[in-house]
């Protein structure tokens, strides 16, 4: 069980990852995944009925994190990930995740998210999905040690 | 005609509970969750549960069911509540999109469970496989066998 410490907001990528979300919460921190952005959108009453999880306005909101010449697919995705990155105090990223493979929108968003996290200079852990028992133990140990050593300053 | 649907279950959270265990079933978890459920909605699924309600109540129920099999129960947030007409297959007339990520991760989750068991045990860290120092920056080449599998999977 986690020791007594401040709870950090940890951005996870792939942002829908069950494993990362669970491990971050299990070791005492708050995972920031896409579900939080989607939940906020669909629970806020607006002009759309029902409220949509993605609207044309999102491509405009994405301009905060991506330039205007960047395809709208990337900007739309960034309207979900961007606020989470802004909020993040740490990040755990799985590199080369098979299921994050996709179209150029996905690929460029992957690159942009990693770039923004690195630019933010928050503590970041990069790991790869395990492929056997030994790498599984190392994966969990990596994440546990990273999360336990997080020092969070709430200003 | 466009159906008018207000935001559903405002102010609630929904969490997925996945179970991958040889000794615990979603049914066991449902019974366990109902023991402490107050003001939460529980939906049993093939992979586990979905629990919707106030955050504190949901967390309480999850903490209670995690005790059953801590290293084989995995929890994550869900954006949509269960039965949302935009996602529920009852309204879509076919299989629900998504779950590809979960499908992939459930393939590796057995090693994660093993890792959680080892890390939670009282073994000294030196006896466990060392964490890898860093991941390579270069994207690894696609394995030929894997490419063949992808091609075979696409051919009917």
C-alpha cells in the first residue's frame, strides 16, 4: 500500500490504458486519462443534446497546443489530452505500444504528446509493455519505484 | 427526429473493474460489491463490472472488492455511464466500437499480476528482475513473423 504522501496527478499514455491507470491509482496517485476529459464533456449541458464528446469547437481548442497548420485530427485529439498535460505533475508513458498504432493523426498526436510532456519537464517514466513474466515484474517494479519517489509540490 | 437526451448521471463517476483470475469471477465481484453498495449502480459484464455513482461511494465499493483478489483486479475510469445511448450496443444495432485497447492489455495483464504479486511480497528487491535503465529511442523494426501474422489476420 502507498506510504503517506501527497497525491500527484500522473498523466498516462496511452491515455486509455487500463494497466497504467490501475497501477498509478494502486500506488497512491491520481491517473490522468482520456476518460476524465470525456466525462467532463458529456456531463456538461450545452447546445448539443446529448452533449457530445467531440465537437467542431474542439479542433479550435486544440490550437492552444498545436499550430493552425496541424491537421484538425491532431488538434481535436489535443483538446482531450492538452488539459490533462497542463494539469500533470508527472507522466508514465508506454513507448511503442502496439494498440496506440494508428493513422497519421494518432502517430503525430503521440509524438506531440511526448514532446509536450518533455517540454514541461515533469518527472517522466518511459517503459515498454512486458512480453514475459520477467519483464512484467520489472515493469511493475519500475512504475512502483517511480511513483514512490515522486515529490509533489502543491503551490 | 433527433432524440433529446439530457446529460445523464451528472456529478457521478463510472469505473471499469476488470478481473483476470482463475479463482474469481465477475459474479463473485458483483456479490461482493452489493455488500457495501449504497447509491451506486453496478453492472456485471463478461470481463468484470462497471460501477457508477458518487466518487467516494464508488471508491469504497472498489476498495472492498479489491480485497478479494488484489493482484488480479484492475480498475480504470470510464467516460460514459453504462447504457449511454451513444455507446450502448442496444441502441447502435450491433457490436459496440472500442475495447481494442482492453483486448490488447488483457493479453499482457497476467504478467502484470505476477509483477504485482512479486513487488507486494516481502522479497528483497535484489531478488527481483531489475528495472530496465531506459527504453531505446529508436522505434524497433517490425518483426517479420508479426507482419506475417497481421497479413494472415487480414485475409479471410
